[in-house]
C-alpha cells in the first residue's frame, strides 16, 4: 500500500519544509494523520507566538491529509498496546499510544523520528533520523 501516517514530529518537519521528509512523502500517494496528531498540531499552533498564521497553515495541512479517527477498535488496541508496554517496563507518552493504536487498527505504517515506537508489536514503523 502506498499510504503512510505521520507522527507529529514528521508533520512539523513537513510544515517546516524539511527536504528529507518532503522527498519521502512524495513517494506516497496517500498521507494520513491520526486525529491525535491533529490535536497536537493545533495545540502547538494555538500556543505559538504567531497563532493566527500557524492555525491557518496547520488547518490547511490537516485538510490536505486523510484524518484517521478513533473508535472502539482503536480503544481496544490502545488498551492492549498500553498493557504490553507496561509489562515490558517500556512506557511511552499516552498520545503516542493512541497514535500507534490508530495506525495498527488501520494497518498503516507510521513515519516518525521516535525510537520508542519500536517497542510496539504489530506497528509498522518507518523511523527516520
């Protein structure tokens, strides 16, 4: 499948025009954002020194992607992932568990800079430095 989901750190790279990430995204036909990433982006825009400009820019970017929402299947995956991480002694940020659960349920690879996603069974991860 030529589809990819973006973690928040990658979405920010895209918004900042980082060539390495832009080149990788051009190889994909469908770009998705887990709804949790949308929330993190919008919070960052609202919390920035240039709120109006950033909100507009971020909303335009979000609208250009397919937003992956949550449902009871995602909630079930979240619970399983969180429990597995707890049992391994490898906790990660809560929002990242939701992002991973959304990607696992939708069977879409996640592009991220974060190494901690490697601890999640069943998650297709494309990690870039």
